[in-house]
C-alpha cells in the first residue's frame, strides 16, 4: 500500500449536527468523496433548532427566520442536495414582520430593514418606540464613525454594541434585537458584526 498523502484516508470530525455542522460535513465530502466524516451531536436528533410542530392548529416552523437570497450560497447548497424544488418564496402580500410589545403583536415600521431605517413617516407613527426613542433614532446621522476612513480593514464589534451606539438602546431592544434574533437564533451580544452584517460596517465607514 502506498504511503502517499493521496492514498491515506482522511478522517474528519464535525462537532454539532445543526445546519452549519451538516453543511460543513457535506462540503467535506464534496471536496473529498473518500474522506471519512463523523458528525457529533449531543442532542437527541440532528438539525439543531430546525424543526416543525403543530401549535393550536397552526403549522409552526422552529428555526432561523430564513436565509438571504441576495447572495448565492444558500440556494446553491439547496440545489446541490436536491432541495431546490422544495423552496417556498415568501408571499409578497403578507411580507410583514411583527414583534411582541406588552403582550401584543406590533408591526415593524415599513422600511426598517434590520438596522437601516429607509422611511421617515412609519418611524414617526410607530407604537414600538417612545418619543425619546424616535429622537435618538433620528440622531443616528450625527453619530461619529468608528471606522477608519482611509484603511481597508474594518474595526469589528458585536452586533448589539453597534446597534446601540448608532440607533440607541431602545431601538436596539425593541426592533433590532427581535429581528436579528429571529434571523440568526443567536445572542446579538455575541455575534460579530463583521461576520454577520459587514455591509453596515462599510456603510459607517
């Protein structure tokens, strides 16, 4: 038997059988079909937070909110594993986001995209923010940048820190955190902005 690197079997362990771990294991086999891949999961099943259940007669999907389609990688992965035909696009008639405020659903102001308010009047009339919260959000344009203007590298910080610094604590807690938490199913205090939403660092610079 040859001792060349090509002839030796590659053994790889992936910790965690959520969507990231399963995608990583699949990618390893794509790159090296002969590799031996073991996926380790401490829970009772694979899939991480992804799941489907019936609650009060409604079909409830337990998972991250969605995956973005303005970059190709998510759809490409679905295509490679044979799930492309099962993708369901959001019905534009009902494309609204809501957050719970004082025990009731309240619509996210139209034009507010993650951390980027694009429309003035919906923010003025929303019930989600107090008058001071609206003033602080409007003050965002006056907040100085922490990003170096002449260098290519970006100064990273947590998503939560960035949102509080630019939009204020209230806008973060009542708008940004629920939206981002729904998308990433993770704590924004521990999410790197450069890794998750780098376009906002570029916009600040």
